[in-house]
C-alpha cells in the first residue's frame, strides 16, 4: 500500500515508519522543514506543516496515488510557530477532508487516552480532531480508526528518557497525582505494529492502545529502577501547593513537558481494557516489566 505518514520525524512516527518499510510498504513521509534526502528504498520525503496547511486543497496534491494515511503528529506544548490548536485540530481536519475528497479510504489517527473528561487545550484539540474524523466515517466518506495510547514508552521518547532519569534517583519527590494516578504504558513497538495491522482491514472506530498491566505512575518508575538493577528508591509526596507552583514555572519553560496542563492530565487515570490490542496483535502487548529488555528491538 502507498502510505502517507504525517509526523514521521517524531518519536512514534519514526517507529511506525521503520515498521512500514520493513514490510515493503512505499511511504510518503512528511517533514515540517526542508525535505531530508531519502536513503531508504520505498521512502519519499515531502514538506508539510499542520501549522500552515489548514485547507484541504493544501493536502490534495500530496494524496495522489496514496491508499492510506497515518497521522502521528502531536505536541505536548504550544510553541512559537506550532500552536496546538492548529497542530492537533485544524491541520488534521484539513487532511481528513482532503482524504474524503480524494477517495483515500483508510485513515489512522494516533490520538491519546484519558482525554475524554479533560478541559486542557491538549485534550480539547485532540478530541476535536477525533470527532471530525469519526463524523466523516459515519457519513461513509472514509474508513477511520483512532488509536488512543496510554503512556508510550521506548527509545527516543522524551517522556521515556524522563522516566529513566527519575528511575536512577535514590529519592523521588513527586506530585501526588504522579504517586497515585494509574497508567497502562504501551511499548512504542506494539503501537507501531498495531498501525501496520490496522492498515489493510476495517478496524474499530476507536482502539485503546494499552499494555497488559495497569499500575500507578510511581510504581512504573519503580519498575524501571528494578529493571536497571537498582534497589528500591524512597518516594515522597510533593505538597499540592508546591506541585502547582512547579507546574506554573514549567509553563515558562516550553522546551520541557512539565506544566499546568501536564499536571491536570496526571490527575485522572489513564487505563483501558487491554483485550482489543491483544486481539489485534495476536499476542499480549509487552509488559512494563520487560520494557528495557526489549529496548533494542525498536
């Protein structure tokens, strides 16, 4: 299948790209900046930017000869030139409308789990794109699946490196939300495999992409520490007032993920039934207790 992959330079997108190429799928991959030189058979780079390409007509030329589209574009923070509303909502909607107009039937949208009840800009913009895509599906104009992963873990991920850094500390002082909120981390390799398997088939409108085990975020960090061969660390709760203060300070440091929106997202569980992903993969997804042992697989 000729596939348009948006966000191929990102953490998730890079792994999806490698999995697609490994199975012989020709890929047209997008880059925001100058087009990289393609050095791999079957790979074509094109320039595209969700912050600027906000009309279906911007995307129609890029869809010529394309059978399926995967959107793996996402940001955690508003940054100069990358407004979240455009990156998550207006740009993807333009792409989805172009797919419907061009007759591209299969569209996979990588969104996020745990955003249904959140009033953050991140959640609102993600939900808006999901709703538009699923409305196009209900109208019979295309065949879509929205993948909703919990925390995605693997090589090259900024959050993965943060968790590994925290796991090396003998004393952890974490916000209460991080100590108690339950998450269901999924390996980036399994998420990429799910995309590959969903391409040629009609899938569910929405698929929670979660690992087999739900655990508190603090326990996840403790598991990573154990996998590193380190003794258990002592964990302390950061008072709520200090948590809010640190998040407000983080809002002024856009180069890192911590801020008030991140704190708000941490205040609700991020879990789901692992059975749908297990059925799709024909096996259990990787457990958080084996993430580091399979690091080299990616």
